[in-house]
């Protein structure tokens, strides 16, 4: 049943955590009045989980995991395929909830398709061999190498991709045999809560996937819980440091998928039309620059700098800014009022310190968009890569264009960052593409293409963009422990 806002819940009805298959009222957490970034108005009321709810969720997860592992691999495989089918059937509803969560334009809200693809991919691992048997020196004993689930894992998601994290983390965790306590951000709880309900609809044991929106307090309780075998954290570096310190109490292992300051490198031989479009849509226009994969530094060979900038600005300024539910809109608001103030501060400082020359944008949008958190897409030219504008993650529709002379200078500038998540190479020269890709300190390199994340390829960061991987067999094995079993046959 839909309400007038198109949500499955009415604004007045508090939406609580989903624990053990039930919507519970969170007594120890706080009530979060969810603000829709496109209007600045409250569109949902969410009761956030606190320590008591997290403890209850871990207990339900532990029991559900026993039920899950009591099923044979073919049954578990088919349950995950059933869940993928259910997600596919609810793709539009989940897209609408993504919009309700963080006002991402509906044209970009299709992470339910990514979730479905990851579920189908990891369902395929469930009934495949994951261990080995090996001979041993000086004996005819049998030695088995086995991979086992952790039991209960905690998955913590940022506000800008709860369903993407459900795909990249919850899917492999379930495929590996775990139960999951899934903590979406307090700023984007809605799509994740619906995902939890769809897990039940697909026939997963109640409590196998618990969805417990919370802020730092609930998140900290989850990280510190002795019943959690591993934490997968996706978010910012500052929070990651807090999470890792908390996890140290129980020596709980952590995977960290963090921020980035990724470079898109446009070489002189690049197709400038395509490079301009790719850099714009991978840069300031991608979720209004609120993506870890954002190409926030655009390095351009000096010989094509002016031509590229002209084409790039044309694409950036052609963005349709407005109502995220309008399929024609390509640029929505940023997440919150504090984000507006933070990003405008970055822009003001960049202008004040002449970090680069402001080529377009730089202001908050008014008029009919004044109630929302809308910023103009903003581009600085001839930026100094040592400036804080080029060094710190802005997480908004602000990018820096930087000139370079030759291949080695392009690599030096691209690598001159504490981050190392993505890098984008635009060139027609195959040798150059491979040589530069091997020289870049980034976990994911994209040559003449967007960051279209697929379940087959491991995704994750170098340096302060994190450690551990999602996707592929690497992403599956992040959620399994290795046990060696030797059988004496002497
Ligand atoms: O992160 P935050 P946000 C990164 C992106 C940016 C950040 C934005 O680059 O840096 O995420 O997301 C919870 N103990 N990525 O603002 O504030 C908090 O409630 C436990 C990278 O949400 O770090 C939220 O659920 N949890 C990514 C989560 O941590 C705590 C792709 C993240 O919050 C906590 C997308 C605590 N003490 C965004 N405090 C990639 N690399 O793939 C907060 N949280």
C-alpha cells in the first residue's frame, strides 16, 4: 500500500528497525525525522537502533545463521536466487525509496539492479568448492583446507549507497553462510529497511538479515559486540578510524571501503568529446559529486587543455537540475544543510587562496529550489594539486581541472594523494593505457569507461581509501575464515 508520498510508510508512522523478522520499536535509540534533501521537508520518521536493539539483532542473527547453515547448499543457493527475483520485481519501488532517502535523481537511482546482479552472482558461489585437500610432508595423512563463515557479520553502509552495499556486502556474506546485522546510515534508512522486508518475502529465515538504522551510538555498539565475527565498513576515513579502534577491543577484523579523490586523466590523443562527457558524468554530475567513485580531479594534457575545458564546461552546464523524481533531471541536491555549508566553505577557501580559477558554479541555487540543498556544479581550472581543494575529499559537485605536460607528470600528480580508490584513463594508445594503469596507486582503474561496478571484479582502495575488497571471489572470501584439518592416517 502506498501513501501520498509514494512511500510504503506514512510520515507520521514511525519506521523502526527490522530485527528477527519483526519491526521493533527502538526504545534505546532516538527518533530520526528524515529530511528529504530536495525540499528540506520531513518525509519519514525513523526510530534509530541503540545498543539494546543491536544486541537483540545479533542474538536473532546467531539463531538464524544456524537455520541457514542447516540448509544444503542447493537450497541456500536457490533462496538467494529467489531474493534476486524479488528484488527485480521491486526495482521501481526500491528506486523510489533511494530517491526518498537521499534525493538521488531517479535516472541514477537504479542500484536495485546492481543489488540483483550481485545476488545472482554470489548465489552462484554457494554450491561451488571453496576448500582444498593437500598432501603433507613425510606422511600419508589427509590435510583439508576448509573455508567457513564467521557466523554473524556486521555491515555498515554510508547514506549514498545502502542498496549498493547490500549487494556488494550482504549478498556475499549470505552466500558465505553468515547472518547479517545491516546498519544503514541514519540519513538513508528507507530503501535498506524495505530490502530487509524483501528478504523475508523471498523466504530467507527471519533474522538472517536484520536492518538496524542508527547513528554513531548504534554503530559503535554493533562494532563492539562480541557476537560479531567481522565488520564490513563503508564510509569516510574519519569514521573508519573510530570503527577500527572500537573493533580492536575484541580484535574484530574490519574491511574498510572509504573515500577517494580520484583522477580522470585526459591524454592528448583522447576522444575529447567522450572524455568531456565521461569526466562530467563521473565527476560533478555523479550523485552531485557525492560518490566515492567521483572523478574529482581531472588531469588534462596541456596541448588539449583549452579545447577540453570548453567541451567539459558545456556538458557540466547542460545538466538538468531539479526534482529528483523527474526522469529528465540529472543533478539533484546534496544530502543536507550541513553539507551545503561545508561545500560552500570549500569553494570559498579555494577562491580565497587562489587554489584554482573558478570557471563555473560556486553558489547555492535559489528560486523554486531554495528549500532544497541544491548547489551549482562547480569547476575550478588550473588547480594547484597541493591545495586542500585538490587533496581533500569534497563529496559535492565540485571538481578541479589540472594541467600536465607528459605521461610521467600525469602519473605523479594522480598519485600525489593520500587516497587511491579509482583512476580513469582517457587515451587511444593501448601501450600508454597499460603503462599508466600499472603506475597508478589506485584499487580500480577504468580505461575509456565509467566506474560501472560489476560483481565479477574486486573493488576497493589503496592507501587511505581503505583495505579489503568487495566483488568477485575476493569479496566472497572476505566473509569466510580458513580452517586447516589434518586427519591422521598413520
Ligand atoms: O560516511 P560516514 P557517510 C564514503 C565516501 C564518504 C562517505 C560518505 O567517500 O567519505 O562514505 O558517507 C556510521 N561506529 N563512501 O557520510 O559519516 C554512519 O551511521 C560505527 C565510500 O555516510 O563515515 C554510517 O552508517 N558506525 C564507499 C556509516 O558509519 C558509525 C562508497 C558511514 O558514515 C560510527 C560510498 C561509529 N562510531 C561512500 N559513526 C566505497 N569506497 O565504496 C558513524 N557511523
